[in-house]
């Protein structure tokens, strides 16, 4: 992937545009050609990253939005009222920006459109050059592919597995496993933990590579999970339990 994969964003940066770059998977906010904020349904967002881990009380966030949202200076209000230190806000904001940008700039984001003059209610915190956002997005995609190249686990409910010979998970990974209940997707787990979605995807893909999580089987046309054709030579009526035993045996070898 090269910078040529982001032509509209880079052209807007060259034109020093101000406004919102929208796609099906998120929005980038630009000011004078720099990316100043990003949002995505697949990313927990700045509020979650601040409130869930306890960096900021929920009432403190709501008060800042109520008092300063209309003036587009929520970030400044949090600092001026002593709710957050300037450096703490900048670090959390950069994390939220790059996390959401990763999803907003996804290849499957659909057609992109730009609305001139639109500004986010958060207000100015930190400006990031558009080429830097492109480089970080590319780096993250390459990193995920290197950990586990199958992206089916990125946006599907996760099921915990307990193979006999898997390496023990790290404390961060154990927190993810504890929430893998067959209904929650990685973004749901990220929101509950108050972590960036991309960092959660790294843990999920490492867990998938270790055989500790998987996606639920998709029912076939008659309500049964589809099975590979070669299984018919092993058992005339294969079921999911048999497939799991076969896979676990192969993993043990």
C-alpha cells in the first residue's frame, strides 16, 4: 500500500482544505489541510478512552460538552477547568484520532465525500499532517497482516477456545478472552475495556493465531455449519464437534 491509495485525503491536504471527509466507516476532520480529529463506529472514541479507564469522570465529560460544545472548544474546556492536563488530553486525542482514522480510511469504506467548512465540536487539540495519518494507517494494516492475515475475526463475534497446547495468554489478552462470549465483536470488547479498537484487534489476532479465539460457525443452508468436502471421507455425517477434534489434533501435532 502506498500513499496513492489515499488520493482524496492527500489532495485536500495539498489544498489546505477545512471540513469533513466522510466515508461509510468514519469521518476525518481537517483544518487547513491537517487532520484534527477522526471518528468511526468501529472505534470507541475519545469519551470512552477517557471515561472507562477512570481518567475522567463521566459527569466531567458531559459538563464539558454541555458548556463548550456549541463553541467547539470542549478540549480546551477540559484543560481550563483542570479536568485533564494538556499532555494527557493530547495523548488520548492522538490515540483516538489514529484509531478512528484506521477504520475511516479502510479499503472497503465506500465512496468518500467532502463537506467544506464543517468543524467538530471537540475543538482544536492537536493537528496531524495528513501524510503522517496515511503512514500510520499503512503501518497498522501491515502489522495486523503480519500477526494473523485473516481479517474475519476483526468484525465478528468471538468465541473462546481452550486448545490443549496453547501458550498462556498475556494479562491484556486474558481481559479480551474474558469478554469473548460468542456475541461480542472486537469493537464491543474494546469499548467495555476502554481501549483503542486497533490495540484490541492486535490482541484478537494474536489470540486467533494461538488458537484461543475463533468466530462462530456460519450455519449452512439446512441450519448446520458448513464443513469441508474432505471430511466426508472421515465420517459420513460430520458435525462441528468432530471438526473441532480434528483441528485440535492437527494443532497438537
